[in-house]
C-alpha cells in the first residue's frame, strides 16, 4: 500500500483547493485524480458539482441538487440525500483510476469528497478499494465528521492527516 494522505476539515474549509494545490506540486505526468468543483447559476445560486479531472483540467457535470419537480431519476443517475449523481462521469472516472493502477508513471492518485456516498457502497467506493491495495500514494479529501467512519470502513490505518482549519471560503 502506498502512503495515504487525508485532507480533512469542515465544509467549505478549503479541502478541494488544498487537493488541487498538492496536485500541482507533484511532478508533471506522475499523478491524476478528480476534484469536485462547485457549480453556481448565473444568479450565484449553488447548483451542485462538476467533476474535474486533474490531469486535463476538464470539467463534466457530476452532481446536481435534486429537484422534486423534475423528471424522475433515470438509470443513468442515482439519488443521495439532496443530490442526484450522474453515473456516466463516475464510470469514466473509475476507468481513469483503473488505468492509473496499471500505469507505472502514475505514482499518486487524488480523490475529492470521499464520504457518505462511499460509505454506502456507491460513488468512488470500488475505485478507492482498488487504490488502497495498490502501491499508489493517495490524497483523499474527507470531511472531518466522516473521517472515522471512512477510515474504519476502508481499513485506512495511520494516514497522514492534513488538517484544514481557519480557512473558511464562502460558498460563492
């Protein structure tokens, strides 16, 4: 198992920004992963998250606030809490992660927002399980309240904790 680094803090404390900063500090071509980037309407209202592949900078729609007045969920999405998750970008991200496992140039994989969805066996659950038994170094963003349950479920022992405190970023 590679080294597991966990970036933790409260909501809106800057965990994603720190994850992206760590990615940019790594040698080019040796890391890949995904960040969840907040999406806002033109009026500044939070709408959900895009999934950003760190190696390419490309964003794709990923998670949106569920709208009770919208069409019922289709097989290409699933609901969790107040959000609708799109399966297609998640499947594409999982493929990138599987490819990273066999790529000797990729030494580090970074994943944002590991938490309740993965605790229920969805989201990046399978990808994370594969990464944890690999020799890849990991950077994971985990909200402080989910840290112990995630560590227990996935058998993460003695991670390097990177605490994000006193860095409250406004939602918009």
